[in-house]
């Protein structure tokens, strides 16, 4: 639990007036850790998860709660907690971790970050349907309401941070306005054409981050001058009138290229805020942009590996849905943070390690080695002698490295 230290969690609870004045069986700080555990074991019932994470741990808490903590008690504890404080814990503790020695995390002096969104099915209840709505379909209605998650990704570590949650019909640009403030000043942010707008670009620049965003082919861009690397200088404007009068324009670089496969050819237009072509030549930026798809792979980790393919989020109310998603994001961060450390030890890219294997290791050893809640004692476990073989599912980089192509 060192990536989720209890001191800042208790401070956040106090700031939000959510600290437990008396020690219930499920006090607020314990519920934060419970939500992370729920995110790790998404397909199991909440009470079953609590049993699992205290498995083989000796504590007074376990003795007291075995017959007292019911699904109803868990639901009441979650209701007392709310989702705002859980979001704050996520935003405070889940952050980019790449160091200058993290392989694959940097482009020159910039930390490579991507922004994108995805949707998750939630339990079909009237409250969830009202809050999040159902996606549009050609006929009838979708089986489940859906929630939209827009997030930033640190490409090198595969950590999802700065995420926001909205209804499935919320425009991605609108949702991303809550994500942009989380951009690190040292970032180079990659984004797809669905996110481009003059206003959002301007807001993103205020963070100090550099931007490399794709734009639609029908966006009017006048090529003002050609640069030695083949890119162009152009301007973006807030409106047609502003463009005609040449007011409030922002100068950017335009990089155009075509990607051709056996079946089709597609035109790409990228806007970049970096003016120095020596530090960021057009050909390298074009190659860098292909790494934006990493975030889609990581969303698949969240939806198919952590949650399980076809599994619907268990929460019955919008507040609990938000809690559950932030719990999943924190659980994902915990696994990825350990994988990042393993990659540093082996001097390899974190992307070379198998997320599925690391997840299985976490599921197996969490009840054995991690105190839950953090104040309880663990059972005495045998300490391996020097030279003993590692466990069958070691967390070392060598054992977690993916053997697949």
C-alpha cells in the first residue's frame, strides 16, 4: 500500500469532513482501501472481496467484522463516503511516475502523454440510466447505460491519471475540459481529432505542456510558410470572422502525411505547438503520434483484463458507479506502479512486461503481504533463505515479461 499511504488519505477525508469520528467496522479510511480492492476484484461481490483481502491476516478487525459487515453495511459506508472524496484521493495519489531513466517515456525533454476517452457499461438501474443515459442505437435502446471516461495516459508507464467521468452522450471536448488542468508542464500531449477545438487548445497551452493533436481534414488552415523539415506554419482561430480579420490567431506548426496500408490510404494532419524544428522535426513527430494508440491498449487493460470482458460494473447508483471507477483506476495504478519499478530494475520499457501476469500476481499476493486496512498485522510468513527459488509467480521483471509478440 506504499503507493496509497494512509496519511494523505486521512488528510483528504478531514478536508472533506468525511473522517470517521468513531471507529465503525467500516470507517472512511478503510473504505478507500476497500474501493481499491473492489477495483482489483471487479467481478466479485463486495463482501467476498473484503473476505478475500483479509484472507490469512490476523487482526481484531477481521474477528469483529466476519458476521457484522454485510452488503447493506458496505453500501451504507459507501453512501457516507460519497464519490467526491474518492475522486480527490485518486487525483492526489495517481500521478505520472516516469523518471528520466524510464525507457520509452520521453521525447527529448518532454514527457509523452496521451488523451482519449472510452465507455463502460454500468448496472441497468433507473438511477444510472437517468444519470449516464444509454448510447444511441439504430433501433430500440441499448441494453445497459454507459459512462464515459476521459483520461490522460503517461505513455511510458501506462498510468491513467487526471480522469473524469461523465454520461455516455457527453461530448468528449466538454468532458476533457476537466482533464486538461491535470496536464504536467513537462508533457507533450497527443490527442485525436475528436478533441480539437480552439478553446481547448488555448486552455491546454496554459498548462505549459506542448501539444501534438490531430485535426480534421476539412479544417481550414492557411499555409503561411514552409519550414525546412517539411512542416508549415499556420494559424488557428476561434471563429470564421476572426480568421477573416486575422484576430486572436494562434500560430502552430502543421504536419501533413499519408499512411498507406494494403487496403487503404489515410491522410493525417497534425498541429504542433513546438516551434523548434531541431528539437522536434516533422518526421519524428509523425512517428511519435502513432504512440497515441497506446492509450487504447491501456483502456483494454481496464475494461477486459481488470474488469473482465462482458462484466458490467456492479454499482447500482451513480455515486457508487463513480466510486467504483475511481477504485478501478487506483487499482490499475497500483499494478502499473509496481511494474514500472520492475522495469527500472531490469532497464527495460514497462510496456515489455505482461499486465495480465502482474495482475494475477497482485490478486494472489495482496491478501498475504499487504495489510488491510494498513494498521492491522499480517500473519507470520516464512522468510526465504538465500538461494531459495522464487515463488512460481514472482513479481520480478523477468517473470512478468511478456513472452508474446
